[in-house]
C-alpha cells in the first residue's frame, strides 16, 4: 500500500529503487510515469489541459487511445486563432522538417523512455514518449544522458541521412537560434526608431498621421509578433523566421520615408 501511495511522488525520491525510473533532470525514464512528466508541463501548470484533452477511454479512438490522430491534436490549439494563440502550425508549415514527415510530437514528445521489462511485441529499447511536452535538446544528452529528440532522425538508422553527435546538434541549434535573435533585435530596434520618427512627424503636422507609413509599421510589428508568439526562435522554420524578420526591418526602415511624402 505504501508503494502505491509513493508512486505519485517517485519523481525526486532519493530512494535509488524509485529514482532509477527518472533521468537526472527528473524526466521519466521508464513507462508508467506519464503523470509525473505531465505535472512539469505548462499544459498542467498554466492551462486547463488534462489527460482527457488528448486521450479517450471509451468508444473508438486513434493510435495510443488518442481521440484524434496525433497530427490533428496539436493543431486544434496551437495556431494563431486557436486556444493557445500561438502560430506554431503557421510557422512549421512548409518547413524542411514538415516536408520530411516530422510532426509536433516527434520533437515535443520524444521517445526517451522504455518499458520496465522487455516485451515480445515491443523489442526496441526506446518506446515510451515523454509527457513534459518540452523538446529534449542535445544538451540534455551531454549533461544527463537523456535521449535527444533529434536522435529519432539524426542517428544511424534514423529517418534522416544526416547523423549528428549531440555536441554538433546542440551547436547547430544554438547557432541558428542566435541568428534569429540577432535579426529579431534588429527588427525591434528598427520599429522603435520608426515609431519615434512617426511621432515627431505627427506632431509637426498637427496630429495628421500618414496611412502608408502606419501600414508599413503595422506589418513590421505583425511579423515580429508572429516570431515572438511562436516562441521557437527559428527552430520550427528558420528560413521563414529569417524572411519575416528581414521584411519587418525593411518595412520599419521604409516607414519614415513614406511619412515624409505628402
């Protein structure tokens, strides 16, 4: 009975018989720890999402007792108009990963765990998905030995012909995100400068605003907002993120010139 009670607090338990079920970063390492994982997710801490949001236990269901195919579940909420108000689907659509058949759960619910004992039907080592909904970055592999989300594709036998050791994969990820952050800074600085200029022009004209300049600045803000709300800093679609931010900076730089026209 005590073990049944302790089951819900095994995560972080110093008892080695219990802690062996978790990685050093406290993510589940074995099957049947989905609840402990879920309590670490923002789905649990900040929203009204529950197990039944995705899973169903009666009637018909898709794979893994999901109420819909997994490709449809995330897109119900994670669009600009969805409950999450995050344009993740819009950013991911058309990306190289999407074209290669990668889905949201491949990265956000990676197979980083395995069954407590092997079964005849599931002989492979990695067969249990994480329920933190956080990407298992290659840095977690380097630090704690956690299997990276990238490994499903970018290791020998994976879906991609490009194999990457964890250090190289982490370097590529950080480099790409640093590039997007730099472009984001440039776009935000250009917008701030344009807003200051338009404010001066408006005052000099007795409050008259230039429609074309405001339109250009509005589009620039919308592009930046899309990147910030997506939150992946280019990981979902680096080329699209770069294009949107370069366009935002160009539009913001153009706005003062449009304002000077009468």
